[in-house]
C-alpha cells in the first residue's frame, strides 16, 4: 500500500513524528503514487481541544482527520526529481512554528500520515524517546456473528503494529473470526459496558473464563455490539472500546459499530490494560482522545515492559 518514506534511504515514515526548525526543509517520498492520490501538508487541528471548549460538532469530525491543506505561504512544497516511476519526492519548507502533518489522501480517506513539529527545539516525545524489545500478545474473541458491524479491524491491527514497531516492539494478534473456538455466545444483543446492575461485563468475563479465553499470556479482546446504556435506542454510538479490570482477568471490549478513526483505539485500550489509568491531554499521545494519535512516552513503554501480555525474545 502507498506510504511515506525518507529519501533516498527509503525508511518508512508512517505514523512517525519528526522535528524541523522554522524555514528548515524536510524531504519526504511517497511510494506507490497513483491517480487521485494527494501528497501534501495540512494543519494538525485536534478535536479534543474543541471538545473542552464546547465548540466541537460531530458534523465537522472529518475535517479534523483530513486536516486543512496548507497554503504556499504556510508551506512551500517543491517537487524533487526522481527516476523511480512509483515514487514521488517532495521538499517541504514550513514557514511558521507549529504542529503540522504530511499526508497521503485519497478522496475522504487518509492512506498514510506523519506529524511534523516545526519549532526551535524538538519536543520530549521525540528527543526523549525510549525503545525496547518484546512482543505484545492479543487474542480476539467474537461476541457477534459473521458480517455484523464495521470491518475496521485490519486497519486497526496495522496501526497497532506500526506504532509498537516505532518503539522496538512486535505485535502478535490471534484474530481468526467466528470460528467455533473463538466465539462467545449470548451477547449478540449487546455488551453493556457498565459495572453496575445495568451492565453485563461480569457475565462477559465469566463466560469468557468458562470458555478458556483467558490464557494469562495474552490480552483478550472481545469484539461485540458494545454500548454504555442498557437500551440500544439510547445508544450515542460514541463508545469505541473499554478496558475491564474489575474482575479476575483483565480484558478489552471493542465496539464493532464504531470506527477507530486513526486506528489507535486498540493500542489505547491495551495501554489501559497495561496500567495507564489516566488520559493524556496532548492530542498526539496514544492515551488521549486526540484525533490522530501516534506517540508513546517513556513511562508508557516502561509499563508495557511489565505487562502480563508482553513476551520477551
């Protein structure tokens, strides 16, 4: 699939964060150029700030994801000669300090992106980055039948793998769908993600335990019709996932009816299961409610190293 990379070294830049000083230049290549594929720079607007300010509107959600294309006065883009017919190379010169993105976009879909910090000094998320080893292990089970919900899982798995690879970790996901051995019956009408009497998380846990879905070596992720309210008619459809830690075995529930816009929802919930209880305010952080999340701090990496679902080489 088309992706961003350095040039001429051809190192993949998907979901990376890079630093450049104001008026400095950054050379980026796109592998897999084709008709309709846009390769440009955008702003890095984030909905979490507008939510806090009370100005967020769901109708504008897509604008935060796609970003607004920068003008020539904001970022000068120059084509760089390249003999490889499947590669396009551009030189970006950002004029003003701030946060931006370089994106590959096809219509209303982002194919690949990276974050660019334009400032005198690189932020700690880049300058104080920790790289480790090991594998994060996840087992998927299904509380819905075939062809129910949105098929966003391939994108989510790819994003999780890419983000973990940035920090030296591998990702092992067992996710064969709807085989008898991976099916959790009895919850087709909904998983109510509440700990009180209106919820059914205790039943989900007990059923999964009875089916032998908690190995103790991998984090169990239940794909289901998840919501926060008992009645489906009252569902706001905003719940993307939740981590359940109150019972004997920790597990994650992902909502098959909610799109993970940036693909980072799974890693966000894996983070909760590793012990990250709070949410970060920086929209770039994977433990935030940000629009496009792509960064993991040193402290989070240290907690990943202690997680029961991480294995070492």
